């Protein structure tokens, strides 16, 4: 039986609509497929341990632990970095990789802070030690001069041999303090400098008391 023109147009429209529906369904399935693939890729990326961040954290802490300023003057930041490193490794072993990544960032931040703060404190301590030792030069010269003057005083009651030994000890201590200063061991330089100052003070007190006793007799 022959189709009427109107029926023919209706049939064609139905076919076009059917094909359009099929194409749309195919596109939806196609997009859904790649969306699932994309989510899977993202999931796999997130499920990988943050190896690069963890390595950088280990390297940052290693640099800080080999920095003299950080070790001497910023031990609190070093301690925080070590704690964060331990937590990072624990989280990574438990496959909590986002948390491990966060702890890696904490390690790096605290390690770098230790180096930075340690450097500032070391510079300040170096200036302090240098100024302190510079201030001992004049007392050393004056103490030696006071001893030489005391030798010229008649009837002065002083045993010069022990005092000469003390002065020599002070000179050697001063040289040792300067050596510590040049090596960057500023606390040791200060400690040695304070011992030198104490020795010089003891010598001058003995000389002063002996000279005063002579003047009272006269």
C-alpha cells in the first residue's frame, strides 16, 4: 500500500527523533564513561604517597640538623620538625596521604624556621662575644702593668710567682676564647672570656690590698 505524503513526512519525523534520541543517549554514555575514568585517575593520584613532599621534608630537616646556628639557638623549632617528620611517616604508613602531605609541609616550615632563627641568633651572639673579648684587651694590659708596678714597691707582701702564673693563665684563656670565636662557638668564647675576667679581677684585688697595707704602715 502506498503511503500518503502526510504519512511519509510523519514517519520521517519519527525516524529523525528516534535517531536523535539514540545519539543523545550515546553521547551521555560516552561522557559518563570518560567522567568515570577522570574520577578514577584523580582518585588514583590522591591515593599515591606524597613522595616528593616527603623527600623535601627529610632534606629540609637534614639541612637544619647540620646547621650550627639551628642546633645552638633554635632547638625548639628542630624539635617540632622532628615530631612532624615522625607523624608524617606514621600517616604515610597508614595510607593517610593527605595528612602525610600536611605533616611534610610542617617539617619543611619548622626546619627552615630553625635555620633562619638560628642564623639571626648566631649573628647576635657573635657580636656579643666579639665585643666582650675586645673589652678584655685593656684589662689584660693594665693587670700586667699593675703587677710590674707592685714589684717596685718596697716591703709589699705579695707572692709574685703565683700571680704571674695566674696572669699567664688569663692570657692563654684569652687566646683560647678568640679561637672559639673564630670557630663560631660563641657560647664557649663567652665562657672562657668570663673566666679570664674573673682571673684578672682576682689578681688586681690582691695587688690593691697589698699596696693598701703598705701605705697604711707608712
